[in-house]
């Protein structure tokens, strides 16, 4: 296996040099970049890396110039064959009172510290995505990026920007298996800090001594401390970093780390065994998926306990009651409603055992005959929430997403799409099919059949009213709002239930507004003696199976359809009245396997 490749900007001295040397000690090939005038220092760092048995190169460039960063990354890729770690370390600082800071001085620090980091993140990410093997991107923030610092207004602002950039980019690059972090040390004794404003603050190194309040040779303020952290972040075992950043109590943290280590060792052994036998069953895939959810729930439960909230981690991997004579590993027919009813009872009883404690529940549940992923699919988390609501006889099911609710169209594709405050289950199912992928129809069915309303809320906008999917189409939004104590906005409470077609064709029906008549058709064609067959899916097959089954029945009996209207969950067909009654009865009987009314 070839060595990983790291690229460190601002690598001629100080923290950048220490990071480059430490990564070389860890077995990485290292490239370093800095500005013109630092050629000798860059060569010295490259030589140290090579003396450790690693490949190295150095590049001149300005991180504020996009083409310089592109050329530098391309040069590294050309020499080493790729890029696995980007450390955007380059930065400058200026110790100066805010009122004396010029626009030029402000802009320069923002350009190097914030814009330079952005360019390094962006161009490195593009290369890593192209390679398709993930990667690590690390930026340089500061303690001043968490709390503004005296006489460092521009520097503080730039480091706040790096923290926000890191958090935003981390979410976007996660699907590409690229982790994004930033380090935020306190005062570190570097050449940049030692020479800062010597004339203004009293001689060489005076600022460092004043700020750090320690002698220059103190071990705890050396660049090697930051280099050690970067070294840790680049390693596979950095999965502990989330726990260590979130849990303050040492005993709770120790307990959590032990559980994470145990679970990861178990998963590693499991995957190794699968590799040895060169086979993996659907049930095994279910178990692998469940590992991540268990780790996430354990961390959340521990964080809550660390904050003084009595929480309990609840794993539902063995909650499903399976008869002894059933082979859960074998292929199974589509699960019926009786199975889901039994799961709802089982999970409800398990949650009741928590008593006053706050349950933190995995979305994964099992064992499911024929595999959870095969029988339910990726929407199993929402389904489990629905079954919990049923099992606990909840007054409302809240599903928190990253959208404000259900819109009249997919807002990613239709900018004028409007939020619907209250909607019927049937209309919600249709919109899910047409792009508003918020709640799967089968999930809705589990709670709606028990008369439990669903409220869609946005984790990024918790005060928003969201969308209520209500089982009673005659209820208005005010009543729905009063039925639960959720915090709704006044906007949501002004709406009354209207058919979805009116919301799409008309204007937003705010308080006191009138909906205009929808656009009239240009012409109307009439055909007499027509039989209409309406088929509503019974959810015993996936959408393509539902449609394929219906068309297969029609083809088998030679039935010609004049007009058809389809969605994922409903099909309406117009056929000529001339079909023989005996044939029609057979068609209806066959269609009942898929659902008919």
C-alpha cells in the first residue's frame, strides 16, 4: 500500500514546519508551501522530511491567489500521484487596536487567513473527490476564533470565519468520505508571534511573552503541540474526537471510549470474517448498518448525561419477536401489517421500561425476516419512529428533517414552491412521489390509521410551524396546532385546510385572501359508456412492483385502457364498457392483490 500524501501550507516555519515533520514521522509523504523569500527555509523542511525516509517537495505560492493554489496542488499530484491530507495552515497576524486598524490591514488578514483557507479547502476537495478515496482537510483556527482577543480584531474575525467554514464544508463533503476539521490553539510561540509589532510593544518576543504569560522555552506553548493534534486527526483512530470534544466528565468519557473501542473492534472482526469467507448475507448488511447508529446514539446519550439529563441508550437490534420455527435469514414474502403491529407493541413496551429516563433510540431495528434493508429499505428510521408513536399511543409524531416541511413542489427545483401548513395523507403521498421526499407513504400509513397526526419540523428552524399531516381532512390548522403544544408560528395558524390542487393552482391562501379560479380547460371531450377502475396500493410491494403487477393483469386479460392516471400509490384507469362482465370480474379479483376500491 503506497504512503498517503500530505500538503501543508505556511510550511516554512513554526506550526507548519512542525506539522510537516510530524506527518513525515507518521509515514506520510509531505509537500510544503510558502511565499517567495522563504526558499531556504522550505528546502530545509523538505530535507528534514527526506531524512525521515519520506518523499518531499516544496512549492512557492500565495494562498490568496486561486491560480497559485491550483498550480501548487496540481504540482503535488503530479509528483506524488495524489493528495490525501490538506493542512491549510498559512496565516498572518497583526497586533493593533481596532480603531487604528486600516481597511487595508483588515482586508489583508481576512484574505490570507479566511479566503486562503477557503481556496485550499475547495481545491483540495475537488482533487480528493476526483480520486474517490476520501481524505482529510484541516484548517487553522485559533482560540481567538472562539473568543475575540484584545488588539486582534481582524485576526479574531478571520479565525471565526475559519470555524464557520469548517463546520459548513464538513457537512457538504461528508458524502465523499472527506473529513473537515480545524484546530484552535491558544498562543503558540512561533517566529510569526515572536516578531509581531516589536517596536510597538517593547522589543523582540514581547507580544508572545505578554500574551502567553510564560517564558519562550515553555514546552506547552510550542508548535509541536499543534502538530501532535493534527497527527491525531489524520489517523483512522480519530473517531474518538467527537466524544472527546463533547463530553466533559472524565468517567463518562472513559466509559464511552471503551464502548466505542469495543464496538469498532467487533465491527472490524465481523468485516474480517466476511472477507475470509468471501460472502455477506442480507442480515449481515443489516448488522453493519446498525453499528453506526449504535455509536451515534451512545454518544448522544452520554452527552445528555454529561449535561445532567438522565438518558438511556436503547438498542432495538433484538426487539422484534420472531417465532422459533421461522428462518429469519431466508428470503421472505413481503411483510404484512400484522408484523408491523407486533413490532409497534414490542418497541412501545421497551421504551416504557426506561421510566423517567430519556430514551435515545436507534432507528435500526431487527431481526427482520428477509433483512431490514430488503423488506423496508433506507426509510426504516422514519418507520421506526412511526411504530414507536403507535406503540406509545402518542398524541403526535414529530419528524425532524433539514427542510421546513412539505412544499407544493420540490423547492430544490421549483423556487416558487410554497410550504403547506396542513395536508391530508393522500396528498402528502402524491407529493412524496413528485419530489417532496419528506415522509414515505408507508410510514404515514402506520400512524394515520391510528389517527395520530404527523408534524414535519426543521432542525435548522425549530420555531417554524412545519407541516402537519392530519388524518382528519376537515380539521383546520388552528385546531391541529392546539392539539399539540408544539411551538408554531402565527403564519401556520392562519391557514385552513384547502385541497392541494387549490394550493398549487391558486395563490397562497393567507388570512382573508381569496383563491382565484384555476385556469379553465381549452376544450372538453366526452366519451360515454366508460368503466373506471381505481387501484390504491396496499403497500405490499415497492412502487415499480405495484405498477408492473397492474399492467401484467391487464395484459393477461387483454384489457385495453383508454386513459390512465398514475402515481406511486394510486392508479385510475378508464376502459370501455364493452368488456364482458365475467372478464371484468376476473380482472377485479386479480387487481385486489395489489389493492382496489
